[in-house]
């Protein structure tokens, strides 16, 4: 078995419950489920369509603004962005557009126009999406390559820390949540791809891209 993020071959069993078996990589500290527990595309889409996330849900909008406020400090109205994993209703993109920002959307289930993946952006947002990645090594490299040198990649996903009781952690109960990041995991990603990392809170981190994406393949640990 390989870690799906750093591809090392010696992950260890981290937790077992009646739902799934979880592994942890000793190198990048990603917690993940075995591939046999990955939901099918239909199961994923059905689950996402149950999410009651829209602009009329004030609680959800305020949740998104905990990400938008620190993003606002890093981009300008001239910046062009991409929301990676926009979901069935692109609330984040709609809120940013309403504030005068330019942002496109991509989602493999609900906004699958891959033409947006052939461009470069000043910023990329990935909100409550990274925990769904079946192939995080591929998705992270894709996201970083989409951001211009000097641009920002903003990620929101609840981080695991040692004070969390994993056995009762609500975040792992969703069967589409298949990988979980610690702050140390994000540090590994930052080192791997020569990113400047800024942690805002326990679920929000921003990366400044310092290296041209054309040389990413040559950065190795």
C-alpha cells in the first residue's frame, strides 16, 4: 500500500472502527482510508447533492466568510481565480463574484468543463474539497500548477491534531471524507512544492506559490 499523497510504501494502521480502517503515513502524516473504502462516483455525487449548502443558509455563508476575509487580504479585484471543487451550488464563487472578483469554477461532478484547467490563475480556492481527494498527489500537483508564480492557493479543510479523539471525531463520519490532513501534512506539501505557508486557523491555510509550475516536477524530497 502506498500513501496517496507522498507515495511512500510504509503507512501504518492508525484506527479501526466498524465503518473503515484508517492508515497514517509516517512521512507526510496524512491519515487516509484504504482504496477499498473509497466511494464510487455515484455514491459521491448522491452524497454531495444532499448537502444543504446555498446562499440562503446564513450559517453556511458565514462559514465561507471565515475563508473569504483572509483571502481578501491577499488578492485584488483584478485577480482572476478558480474555485476547485465548487460543488452542486457554487456559493463561494457567487459570493466572491458579488464582491467584484473574477472567479471560474471547476467540479468533476457539477462543473466539469476542463477548459478551465488549461489556464493559469492569480488565486485558487479549495474549500471543503481536499478531504474528498481519492488521489491527493495528483490533485495537489494539479492545483499548484494552475496558480501563477506569486499567486495564492487557499485551502479549507478541518485539520487533525493530536488533541482530537479520532474515534469520535465527527469529520470522519462522512464516507466521502477519505483523507485527513494535519498541519504537519501541509508543511510537507509546502516543502515539496516550494510554497510559502500561512495558517489562519484550524481549518484554513494559504500557500503562496513561489516557483514556476514548469519546474514542479523537479522538486523532490
